[in-house]
């Protein structure tokens, strides 16, 4: 049971009519009825008596109504307090991301942060790793999102998001029948690699497994890469996971890649340099946002 369910329940208690309550809540009657049924199933009691004149709360419904209004009142106080606190925070936050990080994180958390902290001027963009490190070092950037943990005494490094590596496989390829793929499957397989992160990670994984991969195509263009896979030239590992903006052909299967070194996105900040309050809130927000999605 969540806050939204309680809000809908209280509205129905006050209106005593599913049609009227649904109209006031801007949802369908069926949607409201389903939500009430879920609540009744969760609590194991009937919350309303139904008649030709509408609905009225049962004894259990009246008891829940009383507590629900108290809960909603307290919840409103909390949200008002949080919104007031967020609106009082002013400042700027400049975020740099290693190439490929933004499609993985998606725009949603950045846009949500802007919405919750309207007086914080947030800017963010992707750059090569060396540029990101340089900007974090010289103070141009406040926060750096990196795929690899940067081994440097200059930075605080905190992993926060584990990536699900995948392999694009032609539908008729022998690896399309496997439940997952490991580096050993690359030993006798032609590889189509896209970008430096995939290239160096796969080469290193294969070196650790004591063989040299058979790389038949290497490109920075994902569309060229996918055309090569679709044509059956080889399979293509994507260490950072699936590109959600890329439509997948019916001729291609997406397989899980259990790589030896599980990739993660890290939040980096400069050591011995206090973060501004707005930058602190930004980092805390991202940890909360992705923790809730585990």
C-alpha cells in the first residue's frame, strides 16, 4: 500500500461514489476499483459496502480512513519541508561523464534533480576520460562519472551503479542458443567491436584467459557495428550494456555477457576539496535514485 492508494481511498470515502471519485482523481472507474480491490486483498478485509446509491466505508474502512488522513497529513508536512529545503539551495553543479555513460544512466535522474532543486544550475556532458579527469582536477567540474575506477590519489571514488554487459549475436549463430556468454566463448568466435571501451576491455579479458581474440571488424559507429552483426560477420560485446535508444533487428539476439571484471559506473570527486552544498545534494540524490532501483 502506498501514498497514492491512500489518497484514492480517502477520496472515495468522501465522495461515496466510484464515478464521482474517479472523475475528481482524473482516473478511470476501473482503475480506481482495481486499486481498492488490491488494498482489500492486502488487508484481508472489505473496505466498502456497495449499494445502488453508491459506496460507504465498512467498520474497517472507517478505521483505515481515520489513520489514512493522519498519514496523508504527516506526509504532506514532510514533502512541504523537503521542497522548502530544496528550494533554499542555490548554486551550480558541473558534471562530466565518460563517453557512453549518459545513455546508460538516461536523462531521467538529471531531469528529476533539476525538478527537485529548481535553484541549482546543473550542467552536464560527455567527454573523453582524459578531459573529464583534467576538468575535475582543475575545478572546472564538480563531479565525474567514470566507467573505470580511476586509480588516483587526487580523487574520491565511489561505485554506485553496476552495469549489465551484453553481446549482440546473429540469430543463427551458435552462441544464440546459450543462456549466457563468457570470455571463453570468444576463443573461437569472430568479434565485431565498437568503440575503445569495448575494444580494450575485450582484449584485456581475452589476454587474462590466455588467448588473442579474432577481431574482424572494429568501428566507432554503432550502426556499422550492428549491420556487421546482422550480416553474420561476428558477435559484438557491449561492456557498458544495451544501448536503449538503438532499435534491435529481429535478426539479432541479445545475450548476457558474464565478463570477468564486472563493470561499474563510479562517482568521482576531488580529494581534499570540499563540495559545495549543491554538489553534495547532487551526489546524495544520485546514490538514492539508483539505490531505489536495485
